C-alpha cells in the first residue's frame, strides 16, 4: 500500500510540474495490446496481460500459443522462456470476485483450488487462509455451506460444523448452528437470546442503505436508491461509491471505466492502480486511464517499472530491478 501511495505522489507531482504539456501518444499503429511506449512513442515497452513486446517493440504477441484457458491473466516470463507465464494476475479490483491463480509446470495460468485465498505452483498447493464461507483443514479449504449464510465456521466432534461468523444481513444464533436474517437493509443485528432467539434490533445498516433513527435507535434501513452506492445522506444522493466508482455532481456513481484502477478522480482519469499494477510512464498517461501490470513476480512498482515489493515466495532479481524470481526450489 505504501508503495502505491509513493507512485501516486510521484505521478501527481509530475502532473503539477507541467510534465503533461504535450500529450504522449504511441505512434505504433494496429497494436491495440500495447500499453506503454518509449519516450519517442516508436517502440512498445509494455503489453497487455497475456502479451509481450516483439519485433523490436513493433508488435505485441501472445506469451504462447498454448497458454491455457486463463491466458488473459498471464504475465509473460522475463527469465527463461518468454513464451511461458512468469506469474498470473487477475486485474479485478474486488477481492471477492478476483480469481486466485498460479503458474503450473507447463507455464500456464491455473485457478487455485476452490476456497483458497492463495496457492503455490506448480501443483496449486493451497496456502494461507481460506475465502469467506470456508475453513482450513490440512492443505484444503472446506465449504461451510452446511450452515446457510455462514462466512466462517469450525469443525466440531464427529465432523459437525459450527458457525463463527455470519454474512452481512445475518446474525449468529446462540447455538451457533444457524444464521438468522436481520430485517431488510440491516447489515448487523442482535437477538434476544434463548429460548426465542429472535432478532430484536438493527445495530447498523448494510452498505447502500440509509439509517432512519428514532431516539438514537435504528428504526428502519432505506435503500439509497443509487446503483453502486456505499453510503448516502439522503435517499437518491450518494456520498461514497463502491470501489471502482466515483460520485458525480448529481450524487450518482460513475464507473472509473477501466480495469485495475483503484481510485479515479473522473471517469477515464486514474489516480492509483490496484496491487500489481502501475500507471504508465510518462505520467501524462494518467489521462488515458490505463493501469499496466508490474513485472513478473512483482506486487508493487514505480512509474518506471522498478519493483518496490515482490509477491509472496518471490525475491528481487539480481540484475533486473523490475522483476522478482520465485524462491521455490
């Protein structure tokens, strides 16, 4: 996160200093996959996911003709065989929608086992924690769906499951064997306890809903009525939008309109890219709204591509400061 803020600060400083006096345009025709050019705009130096520069920077070609069903997430290897994937990146900003990927023994992108938040190639061994709705058992993530609307559970005797945390809009019953629904629009609620176990009050409204209070207590949660709105002060006027969206003058939410942008100041103007991506260099490319992938194995990088932080199980390359090498044996 700190590295991304540093990138943002540098970009804005150059912008304010007049570095954007002349629009920077790639002069290479018919290469839509080209994401960034050299200073003269005559040579492609960075291509879209799944592609690599070729022909002395005059074209972008696929990492390999057989790079698998998930080839669009491939970042071409910068060491060894460039026709294989060095790492795999899903540009989706929402972590709940983001695919968890790894590179298999053939150099292709594969999806981690169901429920895993991270896994390691070449066999997709599940490591780290589990996604909401799963719990760790050995090297696997086991589904909690035997308890409806449960986000986190634990295994008890005889293999039975007990829920620990319920999804938004639900609360845990005192016996931990069920998730009880809150009133419509309520994100967190509490119950009276046994024997009735009934929901008695709403503690906070869900994202996109407005709390109507009476004597300090939430009486009702009203839908903000604005698509992709996270918070509103009055129905129909949004004050905070969901990630990837921006509040406009009418209090509606406009899409940032491009992939991997974490924060935008206007549709098509990216201010900060998601982890594993950077704004192109020079910084006038801010106006293009592009976020391009960092080098292979890199989690955060600067405008010039220099890697500030490697992915887990990767270390800085000894000769190329833009990439990281796998530390696996």
